[in-house]
C-alpha cells in the first residue's frame, strides 16, 4: 500500500519537471510577462493565449522539437492541421494562430529567436476550398464517355485522358504542342506558370489515346492553321479555353456525373488520387508544377477527409 503515495509523488515530480523544461525551452514565462506588462492583455486573454502556446509547445516536443528556435514554418503548418484534425472551430484555430504570432513577436523582440516562422502561416479563412474531386469510378465513366459515334471522339478521349493523366491546368492542355508529347518516353513536356517547363509521366491509357488521335484524326483536322498545337477544333485551329470547357461539360453530362466539374477538377482529382494511393507529396508537387510545397499541401486536407470517410465507412467503432 505504501507504494501508492510514492508513485503519485514521483509522477507529479516528473510532470513538474517536464512542464519546467517546456517553459524554459519555449520561453513561456517571457511570453506571459510580455502579455501582462507590455501588451496590457486582460487576464482572460493571457490565460487563453498561454493555453494555446503550451499546446503548441507540447506538440512540438512530441515531434522531437525541444526549443522554440527550432520550430520551422512547416512544423507550424502541421500543428495547424493537427488543430483542424482535433475538430477545433475556425474561430479557435484563428485565436491559436494569433497567440503563436504574438509569442514569436515577443521572442524575436527579446532576441530569444532570430526567425519568425509565423510570417507565412495561413489562417482558416485563407485556406483554399477545393472544388469537388471525382471518385476513381467517376473518372473512369468520364473517360469512357466519348463514343465512336462522336466525330471528334479520338480527340476528346485523348484530351480528357491527358488532362487527368498528367494533372494539367486547362491553359496547359490547350497549349500543348505535338512535339511536347513524348510517347516513346511516356512523358509530356508542359510549359506551366511563369514559363516554367516540367516533364510529367503519363500512363498507357493516355499514351494509347493520344497515339490514336495523332494517327487517325489530327491529320484530318490540320488544314495549315494548327500552328503545331496538339488539340484542334473542328475547323482545324487550336482549341480555346471555352471550347475545352464545353467539351468537358458535354461528357460530364453523358457520364451521368452530377458534381460541378471544371477542367481544374480533373487536376485536383489527379493529385488527390495520387496521394490516396500513397504517393510522396514532393513527387506530386513536381508533377503539378508547384513552386512551393505549401501549395501542394492543400491536397492533404482532401486526403484526410478521404481517410475519415473510409474510417467512418469501414471501422466497426466509427
């Protein structure tokens, strides 16, 4: 029986030691003092901010980051995603971010850290809302929609296969030149934003559809005004953005898809399906042509929602 009080005392002592290390490593006392004395914050605000910052410090320590100076922008972004996964409301997450910004402002001012990683931290109202993503079954139906009774079926199937298969922006798929499709190498050369060139792998379905279009239909459409562009309209001139939209809408309807589908939906579906399949985020970043991986990380929200839906559907205790 005597072990009980001793064990409890040891546990309390260990907890106190951990909290002391947390407060020392993350300069929590300096933060609280600055809030009360320099910022003139109310006791209620001080307590809320203190709780938010301690939560962040404890999270960082659990991730192997023991000091405030070692917190990176990426680690902070993951912490914000963690708050979202906990189910916190947008208002609570905004308050957490406000607390983090005040915390780092104090530490920078007092020379405790040299870099403020909160400068590029997005708040919930700035998180981008993605359009609906197609399921794999919906994509399959869409790509199968152009039937052989359609005069331009070979073009349309090649265009849809390539748009989804390479995750292209609409401006990229209507701007592709014939020489950009490297079928023997299973690659497509894409000129993206800021004239930045990237090579994206394409699968056998896209390769086959493009090969058939190049062999069977494009020579018929080309009347000297194609300018080397891959996808031409019925008059033999390069397809426009509006033309691409109309073609997509036609096949979305034919496939019986009731979601709002835009050319960008195919790009978002491409990225989401890769991540759901276990693709590395940096590889997806390269294929999408994002300069900053933070832009690609918006897809982790979709991926997490997918994981939640799978859990709800299949877990016996969901």
